[in-house]
C-alpha cells in the first residue's frame, strides 16, 4: 500500500475514535489527553537524546498526569504547585545522577526535561480544561473541541494544497523548505471560513467575534506550531518524530498545531468570555 492509502485507513479508524472520546468526555477524554501528551513527550525526549541530552522520562509523565488531573478537577492552583515540585525534583535528581558519557550535560538535561512538560503537557492539558468548562449543555463542550480539531485539519489541508499548487514564495526556508507564504495565507483564510461555518452550523453558543478569534488562532498560531515542531525535528535531523502512526509519523507530528491552538483558545474562553 502507498503512503496515501495508509493515511486514509488510519484516518477511517482514528477519527471516529477521537470523536467518541471527545463527545463522551469525563475519564475517557482525560485518559486520551494524558496518553497523547505522554507519547508526544516521549517522542520529544527521544529527539533531544540525539543532541546528547538525557532527560528523565518518568518525571515528565508524572508531572503531566498530575496537571491533567488538576485541569479535570478544575483546581488550577494545583498546577502551579505541581510545576514547582517538578522543577525542584528535576534539579535534585540531576544532582545525584551519574554521567553516562563524556558528552553529558546537566544544563542540557535540566532544560530538555522541563520544557516539554510545559510545551506539550500543560498545553494539551488545556483541552481537558476546555472540555470541563461549565456549560448549560455538557455536550456543547465536546462539539466545541471537535470543531477546533476540524478547523485545524481544514487549515492544514488548505495550506498544503494551495502551497503545492500556487505557492512560490518560501515562508521560512531554514525550518521548512516546502512551506510557502501563499500556503500560509490560504490556510489562514480557510481557518476563518471554517470557524464561521462551525459557528453557523454547530457552535450556536459562540458569537461572531469568538469565531473570528478562534479562526485567527488556528490560522496563525496553528501553522506556527507546526513550524516550531519542524524546527525541533530539523535540529534532531529527523523527518518524523516517530513512526508510531502508520502514514502519519508520530503523535508529536499529528498534534503539533493543537499544542499552540488549545492553550490560546483556552485562555481566550476563560479570560475574555
């Protein structure tokens, strides 16, 4: 089977599963977010090991689990507590670790240990915060998250095909040589259109300003999130973060845009609504 066929088969099985856990919510969605956050973090740690860093995987996973629980319980103050403890514990463990090679760098280990807890764990944890926002209709929150995922997919797809068909000016050649300015603008336009479409058809609880802001967040920061992951992979000299998802690369690859979109939408919905 060619790569496109594999991608389609994975999507046929994967999309209904994501729809189900998102609509159902509760502990199932909590477990889903924790799993994808853990897998993406593991892939990140694997990438930084190629740069001679040796992060402590279990500290990251435990921290992410506690952050997700705090979002689920709505106890956001605990998140700060867990992050402080993770930083302090990482420093203490690194102090007593035995170097395993001549290239051992405690500075690098400390930096690469903490960053993905914030960048991946905390960011994706806001999905749980969005799913558990108080609403007159609990189902609305699930549909809201599914709509965001759909807008990201439409944005990415539009950026790819528009860039491939009419793209001429490189967007950021040092990081991603194939991305173009035309593709970026096309993705932004389709993100805005799909956001307003979602407001019209399924997101009756948001207004036109909300739809515009969400479209901007996806169209701009979703694509920038993809570029940031490309920057990390290029530094590690790999094409994909892993081969865990056939035809799609790794979990980090599939959720790189969401890592930027989810926390920004969460901040908007919790501070400006």
